[in-house]
C-alpha cells in the first residue's frame, strides 16, 4: 500500500527526482538579500532586550515595574498577532504574491515605531509613559512580525 500526499501519486514515485532537479538553484544575491532582512529583527531584539528597560528606568526615570509590565504585555500582543498575521498572509492573493506585500509594507512602520519607542514625549506621568512604552513596543513588534513571519514563510516557497 503506497502512502500518498494527494491524487498525484505515491510519495517518492516516478518523476520525483526529475521535479527536484528541475528547480533552479538559488543565487547568491537572493540568499544574501533574503538573509539581510533579519538584521532589522536582530537590532530590534538587541535594543529591546538590552536597552529598553535601562533607558526608561535609569535615563527617563520610570519605575522598573511599570516598564517591565509594559514590555511583558507587548509579548502577549505579539503572541496573539503573530498567528493572525500568518493566516492573513496565507490567504493573501496579489500580483506580488502572498508574502511580498507584507514584507515591503512592514519596512517603514517598523522603522517609525522603533524610533518612537526611543523618543517619548516630555511631561508624561509614569502611567502615561507605561502606556507609551506598551503602544510603541507593541506596534514595533507587530510590524516587524509582518516582515519576519513572511520572510520565514518564504523559505520553503523559494526551494
């Protein structure tokens, strides 16, 4: 009894090797371009995990508990948003494909929200600053998720 994936035939059946060999190799330019997209996520992760708490608690003077709570809540937003973004991307049909609209559309919002996180308005109360941290960090995480989820989903689609 043959194991099948669909009506096309058995797994590993005739023609499988031909189909694999007919895929053109991925060029160096494509690999470098694809990999360089992770730089933004690396910068965001390093800045948020290393400097955000320090910046707001030591430089701005917001109590560390408020900053930590705001940052922790952004992780919950991210946990809810990521599968929704992935599903939205999977259902997208455009002339640029399923992934590219999200990748291209995420660049400017990610940069904008990341910069806003480091330039809070003057004269806010501690609670207002906590809301600012939560909002800007959440928006940064969601916008970079739109980029990262789709670049990760492109890996099997490129090969």
